[in-house]
C-alpha cells in the first residue's frame, strides 16, 4: 500500500506572512490525517513556512531546483540551498516551467539527478498538451517525458521519486481528467518507471494527479487505486479547501 501524498503547489502566490497565516489556519484542520502532506511555497516564503510548521509532520518543498551544484546562475537555487532551508521535497518539470521558462526533458533529467543526490523527494511532473490529448498521442508524450527524465538514474537511487501526472489542459482550467483517464496515464508512467528503474521501484512509486483538483472532485480521483495523491494548485491556496482535499482520503 502506497502512502498517499497531498501536495500544495502555491506557484507565485503568498508572501512570507501570508504563508504563515495559511499554516496557522491549516494545521488544526489536518491534525488527524495519516496522509503525507507537503506545502510548496515560492522560494522566498519557504523560511516562513518552515518556521510556522515547526513541531508538525507537514513537509515543505521548493518549486524548482538548478542542475548544477553552484556557480554563476543568477536567480537560480541549488539543491544544497533547498536542503539547508528546511525543504525535503522539490517539484521538477512543472508544465508552467516547461511552457514559460524553457524547461526541457533533458533539464528535468539533470535536475532529478541533483535532487536525488541531495536526498530530496522529487515530484517530477509530466503531462500532455491539449493538442496532444486531442490528437490521441498523450501516451507517447508521457513515455517520452518519462524515459528522458529517468535516463541514467539507477533504481537504487530512485526510491524517493514521486511522479505527478498533470495534463496541461486540466491545469487551472476547471477541467479535470476523469479517474479513468488519470488511471490509464498513471499506468503508462508506472510502466516507463518499471522499464527504466525496475519493477520494485515502480510498484512503490507514488504517482499524483494534478489539474483542477478541488474538494468536490478529489474523492473520486483519489478512490482510483492508481492515483496515490494529488498535486493541487488553485484549491491549495485556501486552508479550508486544501484541508478538505487532505481529509477526503483516510
Ligand atoms: P490547478 O489545481 O490550479 O489546476 O493547478 C494544478 C497544478 O499545476 C499543480 O501543480
């Protein structure tokens, strides 16, 4: 049985004070959950989030990582900085980074290696565009994204790897993949992981669904055995709404 993981991706929202306010409202609402919960604030709000979460078992993740140890990379954040700031998780390859910031499959692979090396739990996002979905080539896209992401990564190193299936047509659009679509995409991702990293790693690997997850649809998605959790954008900005998602699965 894979432990459920509910992750909040706050994207470019919440100042340090707003992040701390969220945590103070959120913690009492999720005190009985056995699920793994992680909040991913913007980098400048990580410190305030870590501080506010002290004493709880909720983790903090960064939304990006650079693929070199250090160096002249203005504006970037290294694995060492992420770990030192108290983060345990990192999102890699989000479609918004692919779309607006030139993130390629090859970069995702480099970033993934660094994150694993640093002992972080990477949440690697894959997912097809609307055109690709409509053309019926979603599976090919997922297979390509996964096989490049997993290149030269050993099964032994990949134990912490988490994947997130985020169909781009479902992100921030109010359209959600049906549990059936999500399950079938997750099976494709798990098969790619089995081929590259070994069956054992693949069977234990959590695959999250992301894309317009809301309190109203979370239970039906998370009921699907292939869906091991959710990566939530808009609905994670409000403590009540994210708590409702966290609490909809036991
Ligand atoms: P929404 O939940 O706002 O659709 O965002 C999903 C997402 O991109 C999470 O990473």
